[in-house]
C-alpha cells in the first residue's frame, strides 16, 4: 500500500497496523507474525541504505562495549553526547558524537552523563504511568496490583550496619561467694 496515496506518515501507518492486528488477535503476539502478514498483503518497505544499517549497528555496539577500570569496576567504554549545531541553512541540527571514557573531555562526559540521567528519569516516569494505568484499568490487576519496589534511594545512602556474631563459648559457672 502506498503511503503517498494516504497522506500519512510511516509512523501513523505503522501504529494503525499494530492496533488493528492487536484488535484481531486476543492476547500477546509476535511482531514477526504481523510483519509477515503485512508483507503478504503488499506492504511497501523502504530499504535503508548500507550506510544507515552499518551506522545503526555501530551505535548499538558502541553502547554495548564494556571494560574494567583500574579499580576493577565494570563500565561502559564509549559514551554518546547529543550536540546541537547550526547547519548551512541556518537551522539547528542535532548530532550525536561518541568518545572513549578514558580520554573524553570533561564537558563531553558531563553532558553525556546528564543526558543518560535524564533518560532514566523519563523511563522511570513512563514506567510509573504505565504501571498505574495497568493497575487501574486492566481486569487482570484487580487482585494483584503491580508495584515498583525501590531497591535504592538516590542521594540518601546510609552505611550498612553488620551485627558481629561471636561463637558461643561455654562460660564457667559462677561460684557462689
């Protein structure tokens, strides 16, 4: 089906296909199943360029690269930073630049870590919203609400107190005086 005839974006057409397939099938389904159905119906797929495919693969691999520092802490080696630059047409353009943790500039590190922290906050907010919606509206959640347990508190750490347990040593009976 041609998107030009419909005057819609690819995302709008994708969303409609997903929601229609979900209405037609009770329960969970595999996206591969939907893709096969759409291809058999003549879905037109824009094939990305080899450069786009390789770029996507390299970005994914850069996020996965891990190593150990001098203190033997496992860490991500490559860090992305979104930078806004003004293009030749005068319009702002967002670019993503990558740098190695052992030699990246301080401002790159600060910006990259801040962006990652903001993303985790957005993901946390989305998780809270989705869990609330599930608990309030899904009949499967009537008896068992899903709750997020906080496994740590940011910025409010306390030292863990460990009780020292000594082995019982039989004591001598006290002698009366």
